C-alpha cells in the first residue's frame, strides 16, 4: 500500500506490506513495566505512527531470528531490540539507523553483591540467558569451566526462574541513549555487575529491521530517529 498521509503535517509517503497497517514485530505487546525496553520501543514507534497517521498492528514473536520476519515481508518493522550484527542481516530487509546502545552486564540480587563481581565468580552457580540474544553469545564466550548456563526462549521464563531462585544471575544489558545517558532498566531490588562491551571498543547498537518491500519506510523512519531522541 502507498500511504499518502495528509492527516499529519509530519506525514510522508511510504508503502506498507498490508493496506492501511504498519505491522511491527515485538517480543511483548502489552507490557506496562517502565523498566521494560519493549515498552520504550513501543511508545517510540507509536509516536512515529501518530506522526505518519497510520495504524499499528503489533505482532508478538519470540526474539530468536525475529529479524528474519522483515525479509520475509511478514512485518514492516522488526522492533525486538535487534543488535546490528552482520549475521542478522538478510536479503529483503535493511537495518535502520541506531536508536540506542548497550553494554553487557550480569543481573544479581543485592544480597549477593559481596559474592559476585565478575563472571568467573559464578563457578558452581547458574547464569540464565535467552536463546539467540547477544547475552547468550557473550556468556558462551566468557564463561569459565564450572559456570552453569541455563537457556530459555523468552524473558518472562528467564525472570520467573530468577525470581524463583533457580538462577543466580541473568545475562542482560545496561541500556544507553545515543548521547551516553543510562536508561533506567531496573529498581533498587536489582544490581548489575561486570559491565563490558560485547566487542571491546565497539558500541553494540540497537536498530529496527525494515522490510525492503515497504518502500521508503526506512528513509522516513531514519529521519524520525535523527530528530526524535530515544527514549521519549
């Protein structure tokens, strides 16, 4: 569908794969947790859609290989917080400009602060990861012998296992705006330790994955990113 969107002074012309809809893949379509990166992303793209006077259809998907949905034209945008790794590029879709960056870290309980400070302290303990995430790559690369790794398919499964005491830590990220400000992603009941770059000296930037079939959408979205600070 070619959208000639005269209903907003900021609207521009682009195609979408489904007439009258902007289909966006997310891992959680209904979170209200202010610390949830998917909530930040949804609010950001809701503002984009409002400016473009188009309706969003949220498509809830697992994270693993979600970036392929845009290349298969199942959605217009993948917004599952995809890092711009070369092996996540595929024919038929393109990365947007980055909208945030991350550093790797381990989530622990405050009571364990004196026990753990780096991944080598987890010998005999268990770290949880979500399959397909950058955190899984990081832990697989850095874990020393004796560190147990438990894998789940979703973050809710991971957090449930952590809350139930079956995990000693969760491998995740600290989030930063592009100008270097920490984006709060947890309260005082959580401590993040062992901060580091996934690739030393290189920022791990998050992007949207845009279907090439959604003509001109990438350019319009990149203009929005350039003029609209994330998070709102």
